[in-house]
C-alpha cells in the first residue's frame, strides 16, 4: 500500500509538537521525585550530563532515522537497512510506547479527577489530602473511568490527524503550559521560607547517593526526552526537508530541561515554605511520584488565597503536558499499524485504545503492575533501545546519510568538526556509557 505521508506545516509547529511529546508527566511528576531521591543537585548534574551527551545526540539520531526513512519507527529502519534485523529496534520501541501508555494513562486519569475536584472546590474542602488521594487509589473503578476518558481524548486528537490534531494542538497548548509554569514558579519562590526548598533542590546531598544513580539519571533523561521508542523517529518522519534537525533537537531538549527544573522550582520551595514539618515533607518528596503531586501540591495551595484557582491551574497544566505526550505515544503505535499492517488509522486507534484500557485497568488495580511497567520501560527498554540507536547511526548507517540529514544536503552550514564529533559520540561514548551504566545499575 502506498500511503501518502503528511508533513508538519510550520517550523514552529514541529518544534512545538516534539516539545509537546517531550514535556509531560516525566518532567512534572517523575523528575522532582527522582531529583529528591537522588540527592538534589547531584542528580540534576548527572541528568544534565546525560541530556547533553546522550539525549541530544540520540534525539538527533531518531530525527535522522525518521526523516530519511519517512516511515513509522519500524518502517524507517526497514528502508534504511533493508533485509536486516534492525527493524526490531523500531519494533521494540513501538512495544515500549504501548506499555508506557499502560501506566502513564492512569496518572493522566488522576489528573482529570484532580481537575474536577479543584474546579468544584471539593479538593480544597477536604480534611486530609493524603486520605483524599488514598481514597482515589483504593477506588479502581473511578480511576479506570478517568483513564478511559483520557484515552478517548488522546484518540480524538490522533484521529484529527497529524497537522490538525497534533501540530495545531501543540502550538496552542505548549505556550499556555509555559505561561502557567512561570506564574506558578514565581508564586512559589516568592513565598516566605522558600529558600530552604531551593537549597534542597540545588545543593548536593551526598548522603543520598546510591549505586543506581547513573541508571536513574539516564532512564529519566530518556523518558523525559521521549527517546528510545520511536516517538522522535515518528515525528521526524513528519518533518519538512528544510527543517534543521540539529537545532530542533537542541531546542526541544532545552525546553524539556527547563520545564523539569521549573517544575522543581515550583514544587520544592512551596513544599518547604508551606509546611510546619519539613521532615515529613522530605519523606514525601523522596517517596515521590504520586504523593508529591497529588498530596503535597494541594497541601501547598491550601495555604494560599484563591486556593481552588491555583489548584485548577496546576492540574490543568499537568493535564495539558500529559496530553501532548500521550498523543505522541499513541501516534507511534498508530502509524506503525497503519503503515505496516495496512490498518485504517481509525481501526488502529480503536485497537490500541482497547489494549491501553486493559493495561490501564490492571495498573489501577495493582500498584505492583504499575511499578513494573514504569521500571522496566524507563530503566531497561529505553536505555536498551537508546543503545541500539546509537550503534545503528554510529556503525551501520552510511555516514553520508547522516551528514546529508544534518546539513539538509549541504544547504545548512554545519561544521565538519561537529559532524565528526557527533559520529564519535554515537560510535564510542554513548554505547560504552550506556552499557556501563546499565550493568552497574542493574547488578550492583
Ligand atoms: N517524555 C514524556 C514525558 O516526559 C513521556 C513520553 C512521551 C515518552 N513519549 C515518550 C517517554 C517516548 C519515553 C519515550 O512525560
């Protein structure tokens, strides 16, 4: 079947779409708790190192594969490496995308519940935020209903298409998201007593160092940049011929890191400023994840005038960030089924949604299942496919293709030194580091 492929219409739209994929629950929900757990500044330092040395090169790599293959994550490998097994790297990614949706959607569902509770004023009227959240966790039916709704919302945007659904929504949602983050960040650091929280975030706490810190940092970096499962390959396949892959990867990674740090700046100062018992806050922060966003944050808004308004703003923001990411995750699987198995997009979306609902319901009933999905995907599948992508570009792919993609056939001025350095990183540095980190994190 010869499928006519669509391209993103504008440069801004393409950056917004890729940034929309990258910026998500990973930045606002996962990053702060990982940072708290990893000793604040030390983790952030390693994290930024991972972004610079592996994240950006691999994102560029996925763009290269996608735009030169002009197909879904598996099809692009097939075109660039016909007759080989490289397509399995793409397929591993597609499977990962599907599995990530299985727990990610549940958190999206919690966000929906919290938006509704904030708007109705019910959230700010609760006696205990911990109990309120636990009640939700106990109620798998309620969680499932929200999760299904969020899945339908995502499906709706996918069905609206690449340009109208993905690009247009990202172009509007991303600036709104940024504005909300800035407002909340400003509010948080201007609270009296916020300095302690900033210190917690930006001062290294050597006591918290663990052997898994490198794996945690790289896993978080890949997760946050949407690397290692074909999302950036798929979006790259919609890029225009004249878009600058290198600059786009830099811009998207910068935005993503900025949002993660901003989320930290919202959460930590406020958490410290607005609580009388810093010890319990530290425990919650370190326990991280759910507790952080759904217990600590409402607690913090509770102390402010117009609390329901702040809470609504925050959870809407979280919902927006999550939505542009679930769209990218579902698009990866949709294009694959559409192009490789000749399914209509509509049928593909229905099929995927049903699968996601099954995984999601299981995750909302069993926290263990939820954790297993989170762990295996972030710490095993993503680094593994990051490794294969770096090997693919570093060793297999003809350098001429890489150079042609990065310079748009010689029309962009990209120095030869940069191109050589780029290959060097993907050839030696990234694979060695990923394997090292992986072995060290899993076995020690
Ligand atoms: N990057 C998104 C976040 O930070 C999640 C996500 C979307 C993702 N697409 C992905 C993670 C692809 C890994 C791979 O929330």
